[in-house]
């Protein structure tokens, strides 16, 4: 009996052991399958970008759901000697529920150049050596033949390359690879929050995340006036300069339009002109805000030997370099730059020489290429050629002659406190694409850049009445209906929104962590435009601009001055039926903006909404909350200009893009031609014709101008996280 029981037990135990082995084997195969699938899953890239300052062997994701396992030879120098210990501490057994992603070895192309930048240094695209490093890394990432190879290359390089450089190159590659264009690219504010938030936020974050582990955390509120007080008059417009949305726009635009790298991603349609136009609009908007706050228009910084009166103390703390971003004191002067460790030596005289040569090309309406040939600037492509020359992109026709004016001008200002590195100081905010717009010097320098373009525009023939007109089309009236406001009045106020930081902070334990920021906002509104069409049914392009009516002294503008202050508000196509037409268009449909949710959104690598599945190019555009300038409490007087042009003359023959068109006035359409044949900024991109001294003298029947006001209410509302302003299509609705 005992023998039979023992035999039965042995048999049962053996079968259980077999079943357990089979079960473990299945688990292993499932794990292997999941790991292999991860190498072909685009969302794996989002986990790779999670907490870029934290080593890759830490579990990634909000719930530590992914574990990357990299061959020991690819660990950074500081961790390679401890590979076995790290495997025991952070391997698959440390997070039993996590998916282990085994990254295979790969023979990578030569990356010795980008690896020269230490991980604790700041990266700047304005430094030529750093730019070459980024171009090389982007080239490698774009050159990976498959998605799995790209994921592998990204994982193997992540901890050996400077996090700022790696994040920049990864973002460009993900935007431009065919197999990753519908991945919802995280904004740099989520990955490297050091570029946007006060150093005190990170101290408070470390306290909250430890004390309130697993509990509900109250958002860390950031004061609106944390960099200065109104004793510094420039601080009156700090809400604009330091706005997270516009700094994200500047960073993202340069990801979409990098000024170096493979020609396939640099040489986009009308790239030089678009660089000019979106910066011209930034300066126009800044001047608009200054006038709303009783400040004069920005003065160009065109004499590089003059003092920079404005100081700036950014109050930012670099987590990468473990030091504060340096300030710039008032009344500083640019000096010759000699930064041997960055292989960067240039003089103020170099900047002056390049400036003068560009002005010479503008006034002669021709530039010289590297073969010594004259290149005509008077034709329709002249502005595009000039834009690439001034920006000093890799499309410049002669960098030896025209130099690197824009990029090194940025860097000279950013390093004014330590130009020869004697104090071992890093560059200031003007040296980074994501922080440059915070500094008043950005606008002074770019006003000088824009003046160069305006000199060029002055050489171009003025538009005739025939070129401006649209026969048989008359705009009879324009109204603006603002939610909760009066007719023809825009309403602005302060709003508080939450931004998640946990994805970019390498602090434990995990969990959501929010900063609450205060920004300008406007009430949603709608345009109602009355158009009479005496001809046959046809398509028209509606162009809407806004400008201040009076200058700093309260005197009405003459058009030759006012034209460069016009900000584009919208541009869209609509069908014009014969007879009377009423066209309605909502502010949330603007062609220059991206939706509010694209600036302020919670990021989760494991969950994406249908809207997020649209290609990440949708992140490029002006922030919706800054569509309308601040105005004033008494009502700031503006002129709203509406023009309808013939779509047959504006049309660009190309397939209609699928998905998002957000922000295409400033960002174009991805891998397509710019969707308007007219010069950017038309009809205000050139001096007005003779006799058109005022805006109303400039009007043709297909134009209309209406007096409006922008009324600011000094109140603050917290945005309801469940309330969303929905947008529909990008085409105007005709209800007449």
C-alpha cells in the first residue's frame, strides 16, 4: 500500500514537474515573443525616451512596465565594471511584472564624434561642433534599415551620448523616419523640464514624491512673476517670453526644419522663406504685446559693439550640467569668443563682416555662390535663398563668404559673461533652442535679423491693384463674436494649466507629478464674414490679419510702419456661391495654431488617444492660448483685416494631406509643398503702392478692415481638465 502510494506520489510529482517545466517554458517563450515584438513596436521608442537623465537599466514607464537589457559592453564607462551586480539588482527579477526587452549587440557606425561631448555638458545647436555631432547621430539613426534596428541603435547609444544631444537627434529622427511618423513625440518640456521650470520646482518635487508616495499630489504652483518684478520694465512681457508654449514652438519648428543634416530632411519646400516668416511673426507678436503693456517697440541690436542694456536672470537649474543657467547682467558688451574646448573661435569683426556682405547682396539683389557666380535674388525664390544665407543653414549658397551670422550671433550673446571660458562657465539661455525666446536679447537680435529681410523686401516691386484684387468678389463686413463678450471684442485673462514633470525627472519613487503654470488665455470666438460674389461659384482663400491701430504715442499708424506689425490670425479656403455668402470660422480652427491639448497634455507611453495617433508633426505650430495678444483693461484698439483672394491663383497642386494640418501657416505641411503660392505674409510682405499711405487707402473691394478691441481681465481661472474645446475641420464653413 505504501509502495503504491509512493509510486502514485512520484508519478504525480513527475507530471507536476513536467507541467511546471512546460509552463515555465511557455512563459519564457512568451517573454521572448514580447521582447521581440517590443523591438518592432514604435511605442518602445517612448520608453527609451523616458527619463533621459536616468540610466537605461532602470525600469521605464509610469508603472515600471518595461525593462531594457543592454549588453554589458554598451553600458557607460562608470557602470561597465559593475555589469553583473547591476544585472542582479535591476534585471528581470527586480520587476517581475515588467516586459524585458533584450537589446542585441549591433555593429554601429562610427560615433566617435558625438561621443566627444561629455554627458554633463550642455548641448547647443548654435555651436558648429555640436551641430556636426547632431548631424552625425541623426544620419546614423535615419540610416537604420528597419524599425527594430533603429530601436536597437537608439538603446545602445542612449547612455553613452550626452542626453541633450541624444534627445535632439532622436526627436529629429522620429519626425522624419517613415516608420515612426505617427508616434506621438513627447515634447521637450516633458523630457528635459530643466529648460522650462524654476530650480525650486525640482527641490519641491523631490520632497513631494517621497513624502506623498502613492498618494494624491497637489500640483506645484509656479508664480507668474518668478524671474523678476515690474521694477524691471521688460518683465511686463515676461508672460510672453517665458511662456512654455512659444518656447516649445521654437524648439519643435527647428526639429521639423533642422539647419543641418542629410539634405533629405533639410531641403524642404521654401524652407528659407518659412524661417524668415515665422521669426518675423514672432517679432510682430512681441511688439504687439509690448504696445499692450505700454512699452515701445523692440529696438534692433544691429551694432555689435554697443551695450546690451537688458539683463536677464533665468532662474533655471540645469540637471544635465548640475549648475544654474548663467544670467546676463545689464549693459554688457559682446566680446571675441575663444572657446577651445568647443573648437569655436570668432571675433565681433567676423559678425560685422558677414552682416555687411549680406547687406551688400541685398542692395545689389544678387549673391555669390561658391563658384563665384551671381545668384539673382530678385525672383520669387530670392527670399528663400536669402533666408538660408542669413540663418546659415547647410543650404546657404556660400558659407565661406556670408558666414554664420545668425547662429554665432546667438552664441556670442549667450556666452557674453565668459567668452574665453576662463571661468569655466557654460552658455546662457540664448544658446539653446528651447530657452532662447525667454531672453529679451532674442527679440532685439531677431529684430535686427528681420530688418535685413525688410531691407530686401523694400527692393521688391510693390503689389498693384490688379495683383491684390479678386474681380467680382466684395467683402461687405466682418464681425467677431466672442464667448461671453461683446460684439467685435476679444477677451483675454489668465489661466492656470497643469504640466506633468515625472517623465523627465530621475527621482524615485515613480508617480505623476504636476507643475501648475499661469499663462495668457482668450475666450473662444468666431469670425463672421459677409462676402458678395457677382461671378460664378468658385473657391476663395480667406486671409485674416490683426495689427495695433495706434503707435506708442497714440498716433494712428501709417501703413508702411503698420504692415510689419500685422500678425496672421488665420488662412483657409472656402467655396463662394454666386450672390451673398456668410462665412463663419472658429478661433480653434486657426491655421497658425496647434490645439491647447498639444501644449498641455499628460503623457503615458502605454496609452494614446485616437487624436494622439495622428502624426507627431501636428505638434509644430503656435500655441492656441496665445493666438490673441493680451490687450488692456480699458480695451486695446486694433484693426482686423480680412482679404479674400482667388484660390485658383493660390492653389498648390498636391494631394490633400491625411490627418492633422495644425499650424501649417508657420510650419508648412510635412513632406509637401507649402500650401499657398503667394509670398508668405501677403499682402503685407512688401511696401504699399504709391498713394496707399493708410490701411484704408490700401483696400481693394475684396478686402475689409474693422475696428476691434482686445479687453484684458486681470483674473485667473484654473482650467477644468475635463473641458476641451473641440475643433472640427480646417476648412471654413459657408452658411450663407
